[in-house]
C-alpha cells in the first residue's frame, strides 16, 4: 500500500471517490448525489464583489463559503446570497441548511437569518471557537 499526500485529487481520483461514496450510500439505501452550487455577485461596473459556494446533499444545503468584498458588506448582499442559495435548496427538496463560522466572523449575521448553533469546536484556531450552525426550512 502507498499513501500519497496531495493538494488536490486528480480528476480521475475525484471521480473514483465520488462514485465510491455514491455506491456505498446507495447500498445503505440513500440515493443522493452531491450537487454543487455556486452563486456570484458583481457590482454594476462588473467587479466581483461576493460569492457563495456549497452543495446539496442528503436533503440539506451545506454552505461552504460566503465571501463579500469589504466595501460590499452591510448592504444586504450577503443576505441576498444566502436567501438565493436557500431558495435553490428548497426548490430541490432540501429540509434545511448548515454551515460553520468562527467567533471572529459572522455568527450574528447568520443568527439574524434564522440559523442556530448546534455545536462548538474550541481551539479552532487555537484560542478561538468554531460554530456549527443550522436552519430548518
């Protein structure tokens, strides 16, 4: 056996891993392929000022990243991106959304949108906390 460290899977490896997970999950009675989603927000002059990416899996939206340029914050664009992702998830039959954030990031923002903390990981990074949050639709 050989174990290799890589920054990313090759396309062939990515496909094999995805197929392996899908096969195992199917054997367990769960047919739910991971569906990536990506939303982008551009300013009126064509500059990328925000983005959200994540995926739909097992009836839930997982928000991986939500980013806004510094001068685009506080104007409702983050809310628009989250609500747009949630609308896609609801349209595709999801029952809720999950994400994680840190104590130095956006927990109050997500709480205003109806997310609640269901888990905390201390010292991630050291001396800080990571919050796992969810919202049911």
